[in-house]
C-alpha cells in the first residue's frame, strides 16, 4: 500500500513539473509595432485617468491603452511609432492588466496633431 502511495505522489509531482515547463514556453514575450497618438485622452478604468490612444500596425481605429509603456518618456504633441514587447504578468490583481508593454525602441517620433476620430 505504501508503495502505491509513493508511486502516485511521484507521478503527480512529475505531472505538475511538466505543466510548469509548458507554461514557461507559452509565455514568450511577443514584439509588435504600434502608433501612439500625439495626445492622451480622458478614460475610465478603475477611476478617471489619462489613457494613450494607439493603433497596431495596419489598423485604422484608435484603441485605449489604460497603462504606461515601460521605458517611454512620452511628450504630448508627438506621434510615436514604437516597437514594444508584450509581457505576461504573473498573478495580476483582479482589476489590473494581465500584460505589460515594454519599449524596445522608438521607430519614429514626429511632431504632429494625430487625427483622432
């Protein structure tokens, strides 16, 4: 009986370790290009705040970004094209994003007034 319990524990432990390895493979950071508008707008997340407006490569509609882009020193009045990396956040709070954006490089920074529909 003890052997059966030990074998069961070993098999379950190996399964859990394998699952941890699989999760790490899936969480590779994903790089993307985005356009960030020349001004921030009022938006509502947990409360009223300022949000970036952004478009991913090839999109026409602006979307709200409710968080900062790590590494970006944003200056209003400039439209940015950025290469950013999306990283998963392990165990985020219920009201927080599950991904963060990290600046890899500024592709362009142009003084202009973004046309926001």
